[in-house]
C-alpha cells in the first residue's frame, strides 16, 4: 500500500495547475487563424464578388451571411461544451432547427412573392453543383484548426464532437464562400449551403473518432 501511495505521489508531484481560460485561448489560437486563412484562400482563388458595394445594400446578402454565422456560432459554443469529459451539446440541435426553420420561412416568402418563372434561378441558381464542394474546401482549414484545439481537450463522445466540429467548420466555410457567391435566392442558400454544411458535418462524424482519440 505504501509503495502504491509513493507511486501516486511521484506521478502527481509534477502536476501544475492549468492556467485559467487556457482552453478558451487554445480555441482562439486554433480557430481564428484558420478562419483567416480560409478567408485569404477565398480572396486569392475566387476574390470578392465584383458587385460587392451594391450587394452590401441588399437584405438578402446579410440574411445569407447571418444564416451561416449563426450556425457557426451555435456550433462553436457546443464544441466548447463538448470538449470536456462531462460536457454535452446542450441546446445546439434545438438552435440549429430554429435557425433552419427561420431560413426556410424566408425562402418560402421569397418564393411566394416571386414570379414562377424565376423559381429555377432562386432554387438552382448557376452554381448548385459546385457550391457545396467549395464550401467544404473552405471549411477544411477551419476543421483542422478545431481538431488542433480539441487535441488538448478531453471530449467524451468523439463522433458527436466530430460532427458538431464539422458543422461549425462547414458554416464558417459557407460564410467565407458567401462573400464570393453571387446567388441571391434564399431557397438556393437553404438547400445548397445547408448541404455543404451537412456534408462537412458528416466528414467530421467519420474522422472525429480517429482524430480526436485520447
């Protein structure tokens, strides 16, 4: 018994208290630079949409931006909670459903007030095929930053944490992409942006158990 106590004392003797807010700082170090890199990547490869000064006056642009930003904010908050062994996603899925429902309402209103002949443009636009792919591409640096942050944390449910991390990265990537995307159809955003975010979440669900393993 004495020998066991000695071993425990030796193991615990070199432990140092973790600085206050260390996890918050690590998340900031992992997420902010990776988001900035994703934004720089977009500006280098695609650049801002050429009519940006005029677009900034349109409510549809800010609704599109807010949709992605709100999902990202809710997911980042959930990741922080999930990063602890006793953490949970909290009300994340309820918030996600509420944000999606609000966007679906806006999309439905736009469709109801628009001529029927404009439906293909509002729903499919001209970039439906490559929009989700580009969102995933811009999400990957952010996902890498989140994974780096979580490697020093202790999430218990690795698949769920990976999924929420993917949703956060996907929404961040969609927000970055929205500064280039010329689509103004809210149905387009609801379908194709959401698809890109969901696919990134699926990627996180698949890779989370391996990348976040203790």
